[in-house]
C-alpha cells in the first residue's frame, strides 16, 4: 500500500475492483430466454446456487414485467470482496 504500517493511504480503496475475472457471467448464461433446459449454464468452479431475476429493468425485448427471469444458476468462484464479473 506504500505506507509504513501497510494500511491504505486512501480510505475505501478496494483492490478487488481491479481484478479481471477468468469467467464473466452474462445474461445469456442464466436467462430463461437463452437457456432452454431446466438449469442455466454450469460452471466447473461453482461455489453456490442462485435463482433470482436479473436487475429490475427489462433486459430483453420479449420480457414482461420489470425483470428478466432466470433458470437456477451456479455462482462461479470469485475473489472475496465486492466484485463480480458480470455483463
């Protein structure tokens, strides 16, 4: 961090935001309109499962309501911090 005590010189600096993920979870990986099966795209390094809509806005032309429905999806391993590689 460039300081004698090893603490950040600036508050709220989050190094995790500079991480470039190996895998980016995309709408097409989890959305009902892109995944014809019962489950979303699998990830080899999955550490959890989610099943909730994407965002609170319409993400696709055929969506009704205020969100995009998803299939149950796996959550790939990510560094522990406030980061996720999504598009």
